[in-house]
C-alpha cells in the first residue's frame, strides 16, 4: 500500500525547478526600482552620485534580462545550477551598485539578502548554501567600500566603525534567519504538495481497481457481436463442407473454440451483473473484512470485535479512499504489534466508529504531537518499513476527505500499544451515492 519512493523523489525534484519568467520579472522589478532610486537621489535630492557607473550596472542587468527573454521561452524552467548562477549574477550586480554608493552606510544595503531568500525558498539546500556563502563574501566586501554614502555636498556624514560592524552583523543575522525561515516554509510546502500528489495517485489506482468489473462487462459486450458472427460462419462452413475430411476437424475446432469464447464472455457478464450490488454498496461488516483480509498471514493475530448488531448496520457506497485509509492504518498496527491487533467496530443512529489497537510500544510523545504530517517515520526510537510516514499521511488525508475524524493515542498505563479511532457521522456511511 505504500507509495514508491522514486515517485516522491521525482515530484520533489520537479518542485525545485523555478520558471525563468519568474526570475525575469523579478529582475525587471529590480531594474525599475534601482533606476527610480538613482534618479530620485541624484536629481530629486541633488546628492552626488557616480551616475555613469550606476547606469552601466543597471544597464547590464537589463541587457541580460533581454537576452534571456529572447533566448528562452517563457515556460522554460531552470535547473538548480542555472538558477543559482542567475541569482549569483544578480547578487554581484547589486553588490557592485551598493559598493560604489556608500557600502554598508547605504540604507539599501540589506537588499543584498533578497537573492539568498529566493534561493532558499526555491532551490535545493546545496545550491542555496553556495549562494549564501557568496552573499556573505559580498556583504563583507561592501563593508570595506572607500566610497562615501551620497549626502549633501557641503556636509559630511561620519559613520563610526562600531556602526559599520553593527550593520554588518544585522545584515548577516537577517540573511541567516530569513534563509532558514524561507527554507523551512518552502520545504514543508513542497513536502505537503508531494504527499497530496501521491495521495491523489493512490486514490486513482484504487478507483481503477474498483472499476475493473465494469471494464470486463464492456469487453464482453463489445466482443460478443464478432464472436457470434464467427460462430455463424463456422456453422455454415461445417454444413457446406459436409464430410470433407480435409477441413472437417479444423472447422469443428474453430466452432468449438468460438463457443468457448462466448461462454467465457457470458460468465464475465453474469459475474458483473451478479456482483454489481456487492461492488457498489458495502455493509460495514464487509468493509471491515475486506480491510482485514490482506493482513491475516503476517504472524500477527487479528481480532474483530463488533459491539453493535449487524442488523441495521450502515450500508454505504463503496469508497476506495476509506478502504485504502483503513487498510493503511491496520498495516501500521500489524507492523508494530508484538502479538495481536484488535479492530473494534460499532455504530448507532448518530455515528460509526472503527478503532484499531495494537500491543506494540505505542507512540513516542514527540511523534504523537506530529502524527499526520508527511514523512514522520518513527515510533519509539525505531524506524520500520510501513511505519508512520507518507502512508499514514495519505490514509489520514483520504479518511478525512470521506468525512471522518481521526484521533491517535496510546492505550494507557494498563495496556501497552497504540490506538487509532476513526469516527464518521452515520449519514455519511449510509450514503448510497458513488464517491
């Protein structure tokens, strides 16, 4: 029931490929912002500036942007190395601009953190760390800028060394904090998106399996007409050839095989018709049995406790998500149980409850607080296949989509092990519509 790790790896890699158009638009924003700032400082405030050098640096960024827009389509996605090189170029251009306009005394010096934040939000850790190191070198470089900050021509703006050190420390601290925060947020978002994509994939597979009976009936219907034609032609050939020994056995074989094919298709059609009600509607007891059946051969004793009578039990639409979700919870319980797993089912007029208990070590306190997050893979200081990882996240997501409420807990001091309780409103489990 687990999703293959290769699929998750491919999803994770694809989510790290940023669109070139995103970088292009950010660069145009930088070009406009830098140009506006230079014009305001030089002509609005009349501060002395090296206008030609500033114009060359801003123009270099604009020309690079025009080249990228002409060379690549708007939908092109950058691999991590390409994105890192482009961000490093942007960082170098901004560093040079700040270096000739006052260095750390320039109030826009903290903008040097922007490229680092973008990298940590969109690129793998290795590439982001490389850009972070480069950014730290750039910040340190502008700290030694010999150029004064633009100010009134007849005044000087003295900046003490201790202020420069404080500004350098604040920029580095902001860079590190913002980079860590951006990485954690984007990493968790990517994990959640990948896990939800895997959930959809699993649900589609389960629905595909549940629809195979319909495909069999359709195949029987479509093949029935040509097989009937073959059978009629075989009968005509048998009658025309009479006692011709050369073809009599071949024609008889052709006719018998066509009749055999028709019998097989007839059984497929009747199987679909006879089992249609069972496949579309599933009583609670049948649902529990279908979930438990694949796990009876693993050396762990499975015990079913039905607290409510089967008369009047809910009969709902067959839901692949519910079957998969409960099956995954039971798989986790079997994986961590020592000897037995107990499944308790009960229902009344208001709700339907299914409880799964094992006699293992139970949940560690730190894991219990994080259950339901993707890629949580440990219980009591151990990691095992089929444990609390992506499978549990998928199960929890599918069951909650079906309207269920889940709770996870340890059984308590009197009994070792873990307990998962799944509760649905009775109206949902009695739904006769297909999901």
